[in-house]
């Protein structure tokens, strides 16, 4: 007997995402620290108006302004950890816009005249990056909750699967009435375990993770993105329901054998 489960695949996906999130948090810590250490420029006049992000194809690596240095530091840290929905073909400033804001990207663009790093712009970059750090903290906490939920479900459902595989090795014709009755009761216990896993999982999906009540991330929203591309939208619930149905079918067969033994 083979029983397909989606829980282990979900656990692998969460482990990968936790690693990605932690790496990105570390990149932002380095970026914020380096921006804080970057000196601002002496104010000079600017020519022309702001340039649209899409028209800037790459950051200048030859300039010596504060904005040049901020772009270089961003390229060396955060740019290597792109957002899920970002286009790999995007240039550096498109990534700045996606990660921080379009306003910050426009202000840092080298095509906007002699771009200078003012105190206000520096504070804005740090503020936007700090907000992203906070969002990533919330993400890390939500992923921790998800990992714990999946581990608990995997243990409970794994016990059910292990029993089903082992029990399947003994034909019902080799079981006496008491053995059949015991198997029927055990299947009822396993069905209740599947239902408990499903209830607990639904409870987790209804939660929202937040830190300091500032930024919240609904667990259902998190899982919707995590398991995109899976053949099922809810790995734990799908596995629990399938196992419950399998146990019910087995119970019916055992019951038929019990009736014949009466």
C-alpha cells in the first residue's frame, strides 16, 4: 500500500523559504549599516526633472556621489535577494523600486542630474529599509509557525500511515473476530486523529502573525504563496482528508468481515 502525502514536500518548501528569508534579513542589516555610515553630499543644484525608473538601465559604478555609493551598497547586499514577483531582467533601480519604493529609486537615479545624498534622502532610504527589515521579521516568525504546524501534522499523520502500511500486510481472512474488532476500533481512532489534525491546521490558518502590532501577515496569505505550483492548495488538509477517507474505506471492509463472522 502506498499513501501519497504532500506534507513532507511542504516542509521542504518552508525550510528553503526560511533560509531565503534569513539571508535577506542579513543582507538588509548590512545595507542599513552601510547607508548609515555613508556621508551625505554637499548640496548642489540639480538640472532637469526626475527620470522614470524604466528608462534607467543600470547604476553608475564610476561616480563618487553619496547616491552612487548607496546604489553600490544595495547592489552588493539586497539586490541578490530579489522579490518573488520581480523580473530577473530588471535593472538595479527597478529592484530598488520593488524592494524599497519607486520614490527612493527615482531619487537615487544617476540620470536625475547630479544626484546628491542629502540628509533627508539618507533618512528616507534607512526608513524604507528598516520597514522591510520589520516585514522580514514578521515573515520569519510566520514561517516558524508554519514549520511547527507542519512538523506536528507530519508526526500525527505519519503514525496513521505507518499503521495502515503495517496492517495491510495481514490479510483480513487471517484475522479472527476479536482481531477484526480491534482493527475496526483502531481505524476509528486514526480517523479521529486525522480530523484533529485538520481542525488544528484550520486554526493555524486563521491566525495572523505580527510584531509590535505594526505589520501583520495572515497565515493563509503566507501559505497561498508558499505552495503555489503544488497540485493541492492545502497540503496538510488534503492529506488529512485523504487519510480519513482511506481509513473509512478500510473500516467498511472490516465491518463486512465482522458481519460474516457473527
